[in-house]
């Protein structure tokens, strides 16, 4: 489920990402957590009943706050936005004046103006880059991720970093899973190389349900069936951004 949701997120159009959901002939699906809402079905939200489209919109607002907030909370490696820019965009979204932001952050209004200029330049560059990539795809009749043999896989959208370790093809992924895991999903040998660890961890996370709250005991029970050194796997799932937890380790969940 997590792998499919991740694929749908990265394949979604800009408009779909802005809305936070995709639609097919049968359902609406949240791009963040993958929850689906069937077309033609009526859903009860509190005391009120809604059609599927309105329900997914309410779901995104109530569960995920907003797509803007979700995107701003993603790893900056994905968004290309600096910490300072991120902070300012969040304040811009509140509709407060530059003077108020200046007072709140203790920076000059001229600094805010410079950030606005740089963000505008980044926006224009992004438009041109997207146009270039779309034209390239049309001219070559294939996406940039498609190689002569195989396809470059997308990193999970909650990855804590993004580097050459995530340069993984679908063929590499299948080969690593075949070597290091058996048909029951049990680890035969835990890989030492980072890239292979990421592939194996991506398979392991499929054993956990998004939107479900787990205790550490629950996590351990699942991981014990997969690998004897379950503590190492648990820590790795946290380290690479597949799982998250509270500071006291009492609650765990699949990162969305």
C-alpha cells in the first residue's frame, strides 16, 4: 500500500498534488496516506453526510491540515526550499504583512523583499524546467526515468535524505529482494550496503498499515517474524524515514 501510494504521489500532476487526491473511474484517493473514497458512495463525517469528492477534501483538511503545509513539511531535498524560505512561505500563507513578519522574525523588511524576489525567480525557473522536461518526454516518447533497460524508481516521499543511495532501478530492486528475502518476506541476510538496505526496508514497511497507531511491542512482534535482530530493523526504519515515533517511543506509525 505504501509503495503504491508513493508511486501515485510522484506520478501525480501538479494540479492533483495541489488538490491532494487523484481520481479514477471508481474512486478518489488521498495522495498522502492512500485512503480511498468510492464514487457514488455517501460518507458520514460527524453528523453530516457527503459524497466521495467532498469527503476526500474534508479528509485532507482534517487529517493532513492542508497540501501546502504537507509539502512545506517534506524534506527540503525534495522541495528545494531552504529553511528560511520555508518559514517565510508559512508566514506568507497566513496573509500577514511583511512588516508584521519583520517584527515577528526580527529581520528587515528589505530582507523579506529579497526573499520574495528569489522565490519569484525560483518559480519562473520551475515553470521553464517543467516545460523542458515535458517537451523532452514528448520528443523522445519516454520519461527521463526510463533507461534503455529498466526504470529509475522514486525514493519514498518521507526519506530523511536523498543521494546516490536512492538511485535504484526496478531491476536492481527485484534482484536485491530475491537475494536477501525469501518468498515469505523474511530476511535471509541483512545487507551491509546502504542502497540494498533501503530496498529491503522498503519491502519491510509494507507489513505496516498507514494511519494505524502501533506500540513498540506491536512493531517488534511484526519485525521478529522478519529478522531476529528486530531492533536493528526498527532503528533503520526510523533512520531512513519509513517509520516515525513519539519521543518516549510509546507510539509508532508509518510516515506519510
